C-alpha cells in the first residue's frame, strides 16, 4: 500500500480525503444492501403473497432503490480508495462496471412507476392498500391487507391502458356492515362510477379505521334530466361538458412553449366539441412534446389554475378540477420524451 507519510502535504490531504470517502461509502453500502435483502425476503418466504409497503413505496421499488444505492456507494468506494498503480489493472475494470451498473440501475429505478395507495372510505383509511404498477400501456394492481408495514394480497384489480384508478382517486369505496365494497374505473378517470353496478371487489370490513379526514375516491354521477315550463324535457344537451373540455384542450396546447407535436413530429390538433364522444363521459387525451417540456408543463398548470381549477397532486400526477371537468397531467419526458394530459367530464344527452 502507498505510504501516505512519504507524500507531499497536498497529496497527503488528498490521500486522507479519498480514504475517508471510501470508508464512508463502504459503511453506508452495508445498510443499503441490508434493506434490499430484508425487503426481498418477505415475498420470497410467502410465495409472493406478502410484501413490504413503506408509505407510498411498494417493496419492489424500495428494494430496487436500495440495490441501486448500494451499487452507487460501492462504485464510489472503488473510485475513491487509494491504491498502488499496479492495482489499477483490477480497479479500472471494476470502476467501469460500477459506473455502468449505477447508470443502468438509476434508469431502471426511474422507469419504475409502482405506487401504493390506501383505500379510503368515508374519509378514513380502511386498512387496505392497492399496489399499482404500470409500464407503457400495461398495468396491474394488488389489493393488500396491511399489518404494520407488511401487506398480504387479498384481491387483484383489473385495468386497461396503463390506468391506475386508485392513484388517480377514480374509485368509490363504501364501508357498510361487515363488508367494504369497492368500485373502480377500468380505462380512464373519466368513466362514470355509481353504486348501482356490481362492485369490482368486496373485502371484509376491518374493525379499525385510521387516518380520517383523507380524500378518497368519489362517484361520478351524471346530471339529472331537466324539464321546460310545459313539463317536457329540455331539448338542449344536459350535463354536456364537451365545449368546456375542447376549450381547455385548446388552452393547454396554446400554453405550451413553442410548438406542440406528437411522436411523429406532426402538430397537435385539438378536436372540436362536436367531434368528442358523449356516452356518459367525454374526454381528450393529449400526448405531445414541445421545445421545452419542463417550461411547457409549468405554463400549462399555471393556465389551468388561472382558469379557476382547484389544484391537487397525486404521485407523479398533477390534477385540476372545477367540479365539472377534471384535468390531469404527467411529465414523462425522461421516459418517452412526451407530456401526457387527460381532460374530461360528464356528458349525457336527453
């Protein structure tokens, strides 16, 4: 090993600093690896029935981030550790492998879109959590009964097109008697939800309720039929939010910085109100890139707020709502280079 005391003062200080960094990185890598092992042991010992849920982090996300943190720390150790020149034959390949693994691990952790959301009924947590995962147009969900930080799978959710209804709060949970009945949207947050249909799943109602005062899923109810002075139905469209949706979509595109283009580079065209569907709900999905996605995203949210929409935030999603039309936005620039926006509301004709 290098004798630090034979080096000039400046080199001795650099030697000491590198050795300290290496020691700290090595020490910190141990608990990071320990967390990953502990989290992964839970599903391994239960054949995948149980998993760790820590806040909004599912166990697989927590394990992935812990592994990546451990790899990064070990890479820092290999880079920082002082060593004789002949050790470089071993250390240089290790450093290259460590840097590559850290980059790939960071990208993988960034692509993970899993989230854990408590099911809320009457403003109170029910003791159940839904772990939802989505990648591109694939999505799935597991309903877990929580015992501390350990969740046991009791049901699964059915969704399409990467939809995450519980994260988006597009569900309805009713605790009644000994059961907890849950309705959820399948394709989009703009679907109607009522208790007149069969629930998506029914769970045993737990005896305890915690965390009351929370926002949960709410039903989407179409506006009632109205009548004219002669007692006949009005001929105008009832509960029709198409004009407002189209107007807000136009405002969204106009608020972007520079040109808004689709994946093929073509300019985004906003459909008119007459082109939108009206089958209980209506909506527009906008997916586009701009000259500056970050600035465009901020400008769009500001425009929505200025238009009188109340702001809300779910994991990786910004939500605006005025009681009639609901707007949601996700900046997925790091994944596919695009902004993803959904605008919709109720739409029913007499």
